[in-house]
């Protein structure tokens, strides 16, 4: 290739750059206005030094007749190296405004950017030292002679120092942009921010995530590479947190924070919320549900069914990585764990409650509720009703709170509430009617759960707690009716046993939303199952008791333990399962490179 052909490539490159520049014009009074001048100024500078100074297009001199013009080659090379990066900056600014850009403009600018980048690389190739000998021998000889003359003349220390500083800055800036492109389209580094994936990943572990097959997109646009990755159950994925707003302002801030995060090798995270705390975005979780499935989790066991089979089956693979008891992980990993949600005794108590609930018999429950109601009626039959006393507790306002086992008689809101309710029950006819319904309203309408283990288990748990409540209530009522001194209450074995049993149930309820999950997606109104749609996946963290993942909302509310009992106990819940569209997935974890002692391809390391 000679300089005439090279000049034509330079001309074509500049024409495309100016086309990109014109397409960056914005008429919105916001940051997008900066896109045009950024691209225009840089393109004009490049046109001046390449077309006018180096190639003298439009001038009278022959292209190869002035070796001295080779002095502009280093300048042109630097400008060509930065051209794709500057246009990418313009691309981002154009989309950082309030209104964004239409899709066709995104496509046009991506095509122009790719074309400019390719032509710039071609130019750099033929202006390099090796190719320049053939492309323009006279220019090459001029640069060789110039370099030799400078070496003979020597340079002052100040000029040498300035040259070195500029060289280092140039290398650093170009490295930053190269890292940016690599991180957008090929590979990215992430630091694990929480313990949701213990024992697979510990806090501060650093992992490599490959993105090439996951449809990476140009910043702030929907244009990019196609999705080639098919996610399987068990894949560990990095994805954008759907709990956070996806409006344009948030997306711009997220992009800038990721840029800083990438360029500092995960050392600096500026993606923070209004309180200055780092956002949980992106998330690192494991794929546990795939398209075409309906899921359910009960007692820590994940179940799945598909349209081809209406029967729920255990997902055996899930049990190989789901971690429920951190006390039992390998000692080497255990040393790096910061928080143990449950001590071994708490885990054992949970298992004991689940065993009691699974063995709970509804026919026996009907008998127990009847006996407790008969005991209550017998106790209050001679107790004088007070005129004008109202009973204000609505059907499902008997809420479960966390309790302190050590001082359950003094500091438990729930248990204190039971004592207060007991006095109201025996003082009004409305209270006695409420208690009768509380214990027996469910008996006439026991549902057919049709394989819904979650609903059936919560129905039983609700009844178990009611029976324990009733035992305590009846005991308090007996104390009131028989005028037993309050100093004798705390040592009463029957009351202590009932409250202790209830304490274990309340503690279990505090773990309910981490240990179990209702049908997801929920059945349709007619009871027919629904399934995770194509292109969507369901993710959870391995450390199930310490993972605020796709099972949960970031807000909580009060809900009944069961929808099949009008007088159900209620509890505070954040259960709101949601699947994630593949468009929000950034990649899969491929390698843990830090700490060195645990480096390697992610595999189950902690059980």
C-alpha cells in the first residue's frame, strides 16, 4: 500500500467520524449536549493533522515529495489511537440525558463506531515502523534520521522527564480505555460483597466473569452482541439487581460506577445509595430455576414441576450447593465466615420444629382444639361478664414477633399480648366468640392442598401455634378464675411448657421466609400452574439464611401464616419471588483469582 491509498483510507475514516459526530447532535438542554462538541473537536484536530499536514490533501505538493511531513506521523498515530475512545465517550454522553436515544440511532452510531475503529486500526498498522518502510520509504528514512540526530544531540533532563511523564500518562489512559472495552464485551472482575454465596465465595473474594456469550451491550443502549449463552441450573451468574430502579439516571450512575470499579481493579466502588452505603448491584447468585418450571421450597428442599409433569419432584442438584448449616462447613472456609445466622443449637431446634410439624395430624388437631375450647368454656362459665367491655382484636391481628427466650415472660411482645388477650377474652361475650372462632373456624373447611407442601406446612404450623397459644391462654384464664397469685405463675410447669413450645415456633417463624418458598410462579386464579417464561431464570444464594435474593422484597409487611384460615396468626414477611430476564445477566463466574489460597475454577468447596 502506498501513501495515496493510505490517504484515501484516512479520508474515509474522517468522513465516517464526522457522520458519527453529526448523529450525536442533541436538542435537549442536558448533558447530552456535550456529545457533539466532544466528537467534533477531536475529529477536526485529527483531520487537520492527518489530511492537511500529513497527506496534504488538496495541496499542490506530491504526496511523497516532502519527507519532512513525516514529523506529523507520531501525532496522527496518537490521535488515531484515541479516536475510538473519544467517540465512545461521545456515545455515552449522548445517551446520558433525560430522554435517551431511539434504537435506530443506537444502531447507526454503533455501525459508524465500528467502521471508524476498523479504519483507524488499518491506519495505525500501515503507519507503524515496520510497514512504513514499504508504505513511504522517504517518510521512514526521515524519522530514522530525526531520531538519530536527537540521540546525538542529547536531551536535557527536564525534557527527558516531561517526555517520560507524558509517555506514562498516555500508556495509563489507553490502558484504562482498553480495560473498559474488555470489561464491557469480554471479561470483567468482581469482588464478592456479601456472604450470600458462602461457602462457595467469601466476602472480598475476587472472581473473573466472562461476558462475551452473554449478549453484552454498548453502554446505555440495547445494541450489542447476541445472546449465545444458555444458562443451566447450578451456574453462578452476575446480574443487575432488579430491585433497583432502571431509569436512565440510575443507569448512567451505574455505568460510571462500574467504570471506576473496573479501572481500579475492584478497589473502588462509588455505586452507593442515598445513605452512602454500597448498592447490592450487581448481584452474584446461582441459577436454581430455569424456563418452563414451577418451583417450591419446603424445609430447605427445592421442588420443581414442569408442564409435562404435574407432580413436584425434588431438585437433587440444589441440595449439593445449598448451605443451611454453616456450623458444618470445612474448617478452612469456616474461619473466613463473618456471620453465623444460626448457632448449632438454633439449627437443631429448627429441625425439631419441622419434624413436629410434619408429624402433626389434622384429625388430632381438631380434637385438641375442641378439648381446649371445652376447658375454656368450663372455666369462664361462672365468670361474670362486664358490661360495656369491647373486644377489639380482628380475626387475623394476632401477630407473631421475635422473642427473647431468656426472658420470655418479661420482654416478648407476642407472649405479653397473650396474657393481655386472656383477660379480655373472659370479660366480654365478643371475646369469647372470637376465641371460639380462633380455635375452631378452620375445622369446617380444611382444603385439599394438591401437592402444595408450602401451603400445607404453613397451615399446620399455624394450628400448632394456635394450640400452644390456647394452652397458655387457658392457663392464664384458670389463674384469673381461681384467683391464683401472679407470684405463682412463673413457676407453673404447664404454662412454662406451653410458652416454651410457642417460643420455638415463633423462632421458626422468624426463619420462615429464608427456609421455605411458596409456589413460584404462583398458580393462576383457576388453580392451574404457571411456569417461568422463556428467557427468564430464578436465582438464590447458596447461604440461604443470609441471602436477600430473588425470593425476597426489600420491604416487609404483615401477612397471615396461611390464607386458609380467617383467624390465622400473622407475621412479618418479605416473601416476593421474582425471576430475572436474561437481558439483565452480565455473565457467569469462571475463575476465582483472589485470595491465592482459594484460587481456581468455582466449584463447590465448602460442604
